[in-house]
């Protein structure tokens, strides 16, 4: 039985990236692993490349007859996995030679940690700045994941397989492309997280994968996921999710609706502050959602309506920011 199962979903990945990804696993200093490649009904060239590596008996290759998307492919890979540990690597990224060994060593010596990431080298071929944030402690990682955003690179993750199987936790197939974020949030109640202070994975950030990082495209899914997570943490004290989702879609609410959600935020603010490391983090997603609406309200009457709402004080929207928003849109 292999110690580590590396799961690699693949769908029409660029040939160079796919070859490099597979080769980077086969070149690991630790040899006690299996590489499970799930071909998500790609074009024939992916199967041809995979076949060229199958002389290595550590590779398990499975091809879907129809496209099921990455969450389903990863879940199927998990069902096949025989290892004590599961490592993820996307088919357009690559692992550094000592990645598996260093992550296994850490997990063997730190049984309280169940999800282990690492720093990530970014190969950025775009003009858009991009990085993954490094945090030193579980509490800092938890705070960031729940109240702010996903900072973990999926291709850097190794976790204990029993965390998934014992708790019946798997990728949510309806949450692509943020299924990894949903998985981390689900696992927070079951284990500790850690990020190794060393780059063990290279993440390729290029034009073709920008759709998966499109903030506008995913903002509603992200907000709904975080809202539900925070609400569960607060014992269902948060309200008006439907109103917040309308705000995320740049829909102006009535004054009464804004006053209602503002009153609810004021009621739960003390509970939010107790759950966060930094008190202001509790309002982070609500503040960002409101500012997103503000930025995308392009008429003067709408901007002035938002300018004077009491929720600005609750969310600590700076006066200078509101003035700047008016000026930069030529409305003031």
C-alpha cells in the first residue's frame, strides 16, 4: 500500500504543463506513492501523454467518458486512493522534488495537523499581480479562511485521508470553481491547518486559467459560502442572506431593507468580534460586498442614496472613500 496518493484531475491541459506536472511527481525523492490521474473526458492527446508514462506502475489512469468537472474528478480520485495521505496537484502545476517527503515528515511528527499546505512559487505570465498569503499559525489561517478569503493553494495541499472518509467530507460538486475553498471550511472543525515556510509547489498563473480566478464571476458563490459558515459559527444569528446576495449582484435595496440588515449586523457585531483575531475582520465580507455595490452604482442618485445610509457607520466605510468614489465616477 502506498503511503501517499497524489490526485491529479486533468481536462485539456496544455501539453507542456501536463507533462511537467506528471514528471514532477515521478521525480520525487520519496518514492512510496501512487499518482492517480483522472482524465475528465479530455481530447485524445491527454490520453496519449498519459499512456506514455504508464510504464511507471505507480500511475493509476482513469478516463471519464463525459466531462464531470474537477470536483467530481477529485472525489473519484479520493475513492481510488490507497494512501494514508492524499496530496493534490493540478495538471498545470508542478511539485518540487522534496515536496512529498517534507510534507509526510511534518505530518508524521505533528499528529494534531491534518491539512498541510506550503508556500508556493508563482509562475505568472500575466500582468496581474497574484500570490498566496503565508500565515504562521492555525488560528491565523482559520481567521483568514472564515472571515476573509481562501489563501491556500490546492496544488500545495497534503491531508490525512481519514479526515475525509471518517467525516464524509468531499468536494461539493455544485460549488465549482470554489470547491477547494468549501472543502477547507468544512475541515476546519475537524483538524488543525498549517503552512510550511518553504516553496514546495509551482503554481502556473496564465491567461487561460484567469476565468477560475474571476472575482466578479465567483463573488456570489464566495459570499454565500462565507455567509453560511459565519452564520453557523454564530448559531444562526445572521439574517437577510437573500438581501446580501442582491447587493452582491449590484442591486440597490430599499431604505427599509438596508436599515434591517444594518440592525442585524449591529446585533451580531459583538459575537463576530469574539470569533475573530482582529475585531474588524468580522465585518470584512459585508464591507467588501457593500463597497462592491458602491463602486458599481454609476448614477448620482444611487451613489447619494448609499452615501447617507447608517450602514456606512456600522461597516466603517471611510468618508474619504465615499467622496473618492463620487469623484472618480465624475458624479461630484
